[in-house]
C-alpha cells in the first residue's frame, strides 16, 4: 500500500496564491514604511523652510530711517529716494515728508497738538524709510551702508535704526538654524537606515528566486532590472502617500495657526515636494541596488 496521499500536498494554485499574497504584503509594508519615514522628513523640511521664511520676513521688516538736514530741497530728497530704491541691498524705500511724519507722530501719540507748544513749528525731519534685503540685514553690513550714506550725501543728518534688533535676530536665527539642521541630519540618517533595512528584508525574501535565475544563466543586469524598476515605483508611490500626509498636516497646522498661511510660498512648497519625491526614489533605488549586489554575489551556503 502506498504510504503517500496526494491530498497531503498543497495544490499548486493555492501555493501560487500564497506566494502572491506574501509578495503583496511585503510590497505594501515596504511602501508604508518608506511613506512614514518620508512624511517625517517632510515635516522637518517644512519647518526648516517655514522658519527660514519667517526669519526673512522679520529681517526685512526692520526699518532704517534716513533723516535729512533742515532746509534740504524736496527734489533732492526725492532723487535720493529713487537712488536708494535702485540699490541692490534695498528691498524698498519711501520718502516721508515733514507733514506726513508729523501726522504719523500725532496718530501714534494720540495728540494732535504737538506743535502748539512751539508756535506750530514742526520739528520732525523729513526722511526716507528704508527696508534692507535679507542678505544685507546683518549689523556689519548695515554699519557699512550707514557710513557710506553719510560720507556720500551731505544732506543726510542721521541714519537711525535699532542696532540691537539686527544683532539679536541674526544670533537667534543662527542658533535656531543649527538646531534644526542637526535634527534634520539625525532624522535623515535614521530614515536612510530604516528604509535600507526595510528594502533589504524585502530583497532577502527573494534570495532563492535570485539564485534560481542565476542557475539558469540569467545575467546580473537581467536579474537586477525588475528589482530596480520595482524600487522606482516603490519610491514614487511612497512619495505620493507621504506628500498626501504632509499636505494634511500642513492644512491642520494652518487651520490651527492662521498666520502660517501668509508666509507660505508656492515655490517653497514645490521645492519641498520635489525634494521628498527625489529622496524617496533615490533612497529606494540605492538601497535595492546594494541589497541585490549582496545576494547576487553571496555563496549558496549563506542563503539559508
């Protein structure tokens, strides 16, 4: 009597279904793992870009007042306004007449009788409100700008600005930038390690298939191609999922802090999204390449 029974064996169709289900599970887990890591990187990237934008806005909002000497002709003051507006370090420049300056002072102080005590004489000098571009909004640069203006134009009485503000903002921005960059570097290292391990496990499950293809004469290039194509699509799908999560998180943050909407820049967002997509594809592709390289060259005894 034959000791073997055919019903003890798993039908080939069931085995194939099991293998396909296992492959789908492995693929899905890899995509989810990469997506979550890219999402965290995207959050940090968004914080870095947002903080940079905030720093730029704050730096460029510091006002530098160029006051003219009493008796300076208005034509000369308007000409200097145009000259300053054309300078590469100036974001904007606006002429403020004596009358307008007085109206501003009265509005700020809540007193419309400032000039009564001095026989209605307006002691406030005409000026030009100047806002410096971010790259020049550091104390050393502003000091050089001040010295240059005073040396070149004898109609200028004084260049006034808050020196401590320039120093404090730049010092705070540098400290914050180093902290964020250190955090981003650490997270990037962890992200690469996690994605690499996830992909290595996925390739590890295919090691016997790789060896079988080698035994029938397949070249390394032939074996590598479908894995690299798979890695590319893994990176793209993971990037799309992570960007969806990132958009949701950004909308929640903007709803919670409405002021964030005013500092969002489409160019900044596109740069972030492009970087996340490229990073997802690049890490997935490189990790797959090196994982394949290992199992293409490993000895058969080490496959088990």
